[in-house]
């Protein structure tokens, strides 16, 4: 029996990874843990590091989102998962395993809380004070609960957002003949050029890190990389005029590119941003500094680096507003850029709508959101089987069909084979039960079902997910907390509650959930309970806020009090 996860560079993992080393999640059907419920979660932990940005630092994405607090914690989690019985639950506090408790077979195997601070103490400064003492870790959204599947997870959300924007503003289902300006090729931002290209549009995406840009090009996420801004602009303008799809990265600062376009009167059809602006210290590059200079300043005078980054963010927001005034469709993509500029004395950025309010709220009102599944065997044939199953189950759902066909053709495999699809209430239940039945018949190996935290009932973020709700309950975090409690009561395998860290401290609370489909009858019952509860709660959240689509879904599906 295998006892260690496999590394691409050496057998086993008995010490922290070194820079440049990559961890590879376990494949095959042999168990190291006592059941697939814990084995599956262990593979999900390994997988977020396999697809993560800096696995040697346990960082999965967003400059600071960690899979575990430190390497001792990682190995402690791993040992616990391999040794736990079917009636025990592992408790994890901000990336550190604390204890294993006797519970029961229907209880979650893992419960996680990451970077949750009491209201008045939920500040960036207090977070970093604790972080520097190794007393806390930020789980991001899907990093610290091992639900990140690489860029595909954000790719489909990006695909759906840009498709909705094009339909709303241009009356077309794709982006053909449209130029989109965005920036940043991090773990989330790198999905944008591919999504825009898949929709037939032209993407101009600055990225300050040349090495990262070339790596994204090598993986097929962006087609061309250039150091010449004039060339980048010319190629994009020509492609838009010809109606050709193109994704291009200019190695440089987004603000310089935006201001140059404005000076020349070249207005993209859509403008947004996906730099790591949530973190002024680690994630955003100020104008006028090289990467090396920023790294030196980060060590010698972090307050000055934050000041310079926020100065650039103000210029960034002003440029986006100028684009909007010049006729571009401009929106905030949820990276806290507007908030950082506001905190630096420029509040006008909130003239830009956030993407969720602008394009996705009608979907969330029906419980539709970013659902995903992972082939724990590592066999790509399992995902091919599940793609076919998706097409069979949802043949009459045009958006789902469009995405699955596009994903099959254009989304390269990353980490354990996985697929994401925006499915809603009852759809997720049908998919999970059908997959579990396929596992029982031996058609595929076990499957992990999970979702993004940015889902209907699982996030309170007044500057992203819940901004400008009809009833003004933007900042009420009862909803994600109750979502986590409900999924725990329903018997999910892993439930997590996250709050913001770094520049996000004090801005959000969210909940995550994972269920492992191992083919058993008991699992079928658990899947049905969790899937119905998770999406049903999302519908009720928006119905309570006053959204008609949610009220209609609630009545049709018999949700709510029922008497």
C-alpha cells in the first residue's frame, strides 16, 4: 500500500517542498486512508498544491491563500486523514490541525475555520500581526479548504460573466468583434484571456511578471506575449476589426496600458481588472518599481510599499472610470480595487458596478452557481464519462451545453481531472446521484463534488457578492454561517467557514462544502441531502432579499417553511 503522495521530482513527501518542486496528488484506486471519504479529502489537499502558485510556501493563489498554515500543519493534517476512522472528525483552525473528535458516521470528516476575526479586530493590520506570528492563515475562498481545481474553476465563471455582459450590452451571445481589456495572470486572472478567446473576442491583458506571462503562454492560457505596448495595441485593434479571436499579454503595468489607450482614444468594448489588488503588500505592483525593487521595499519598508501600491490603485480606478465615461462597459471583478482606492481617499470607484450585481444575480436567485467535480482516480476517462453524463442529463439547458462542449475542446487538464458547470437547485442533486450510481457500477472511480464559495447562499461580501441587495442586507453574514451549519447537519464530508485575510480582512465571510461520492447507498443519501440543502438555502437567501426569480423558484420547488 502506498504511504506517501507522489512528487513529480522525487518519490514521497517527507519534507517541505523546495522552490521549483511540485507536489503531485495521489492517483489510482489504492487507499492510504481508511475510506474514500478521508482519502478523497487528502487527495483534494494534495491537488490544491499540485495546481497552486507557490506550493513550496503552501500558497495556492492570490498571493496569500494557503492550503495549510505551515508544513508541520500540512503533515499533521495528512497523518490525521490517513489514520481517522469513519466515526471521527478532524478540526482545523486557520490551517492548523487541532484535534480529532469522536462523532458519528453521518458527521463531516473535516470541519475548518480560516481567518475569522471578531468584528472590530478584523483589520488588515491585525491580520498581519497574527500572520507574522504564525497564529493565523488565510484560506482564500477555495485554497484553505482544498476545493481549488486550478484556473478552470474561475474560467467558467469568467466565461459566464463575459457572455452575460455581451448579451446584455451588445445583444450577442459571444464576443466576436469585441476588445476586452483586463489585467493580471495570477491563479484566477489567468482564466480571463482564455475565456475571452473561447467567446471569440480579443483580450489585451497586461501582466507585470514576465516569467509568469511566459508560463501562462506555455500552458495555452494566452496566445501571445510581447514587451512592446505599441505592438500589443496594434495587434488587438487589428484583430477586433477583423472579428478574429486573440488573447495577448503585454509585459507591463496595467495602469500604463490603460492611460496609453485613453491618450490615443482607443476604447475597449469592455474593461475590468483581475490583479491581486486585494493585497497592497504582496499582490499589487506599484508603477515605477521593478519586481525586485518592490521585493526589497516589502522587506525594508512595507508601509511605503502599501502607500505606493494604493497610489497606483487610485490611478487604476480613475482610468477605468475614464474608460466608462468614454463608452466602454466597465465593471469591478471583485478584487477589492475600488475599496483600496476608497481607503486611499478616492471613493468614486463605486460608480463601477461589481460583476455579481451586474450580471450574475439572476442566476444566483435560481440557485445556479459554480458547481464542480473532481475525478479522484486521476483518470481523465472519468471526466469524459461525466461530461457525457452532463450532456445527457441537461440536454435542454443551452448554457450548460455550450460550456461543456467548449470545455471539452479548450480546457487543458490541470491537476486531478476536473470539470465545473453552473448548475442550480435540483440539477446538482441529479448530477451527484447519477455520478454516485456510476461509481457503484464501476464505470468510474470515486468523485469529489464541491463548489466555489462565491455561490448563492454561501457568501456575504458587501463589495462583491452581496453589494446593493434589494433589502440592504449586504453585510449580514448569518447566511453563509447558516449555510455551513446546514451542510454540516446534512452530512457533508468537509465544511469550512472563511473570512478575509490580508487586504480582504473584515470584508467577507463565506462557506465551503465538499462531498465524496464513493458509490455507496449511504453516500447517495448524504449527497441528496447536502445538494438540496446547499442550493435551496441559496434560493431562500435571495427570496428573502426580495428577488422575484428567487421567489418563483422557492414556490415552484416547495422551499421555505412549507406550512
